[in-house]
C-alpha cells in the first residue's frame, strides 16, 4: 500500500516563535485513507472561495498558505507553500517544509505548481487556523492530548 507523506502538520518555524508550543511533525498517510481523501476533496471544492479571499483578505487574516502534492523518484509528499501567489500558468510559492521523501526540492526555495496539485489551503483569522482540512483529518488518528495541544497552541478550528 502506497503512503503519502503529509509534510508537517503545520509550519511552526514560519508561523510561531514561542518555543513552548507543540512542534510540527511529518505524518505518513496511506493514499487510500478515507478521512484524508475526504479532506482533500473538501479543500479542492472550496479552493475558489479561498483564493478569492486571499486576493482581498479581511481584517485580521494572514499567513495564507496552500498544501501541494509533489513527487519524484523518492515518492509522494505534500508540502505547505507560504507565501504563494497566482501566476500565468498556475501558482508559485516558497516551500515551507523540509522534504522527507521528495528530494528534488529544497525548503525555502520558490517553485511553480498547478492547481491540480493543491491538496489543502489555510490561513489565520484573528488567531484561529481556518481551513487546513488535511490537518484536521490527521487529528482523527492522533492521540487526544496532542490534538488538544495543537488546537490550544495554534488555534485550529476543526469539525471533529
């Protein structure tokens, strides 16, 4: 069974400076994982609204990001790009995670990608993490104490 790597639940090194907050982590997830596939479908379904919002952010909104599926001979990995922007043939952004499987990219570098590669999106609104559907999907299988800590430390808003 193939596994996708969902690079870092969140990118704390870019978003937070407090050392007492729970650290980000990389999670391996089966490509057949029902919760993850539903999360990706929801992120893609709502992507147009997110992109419109990112073009004209409301007061208190910041740290707009997209998660992008990349692959090479090493495998498949999903990375956050912060910041990102729309370009003529898709998008470009700064890779915010250190690769674990995909070795053809480097954190901190700018890469172009297509809409079809986007698997999640998120932003902060008045201290709350909005979107981040794949993160919320991972919460379903994580220890409750870790989930509580991520939500407390980083303001994740999830339906679960």
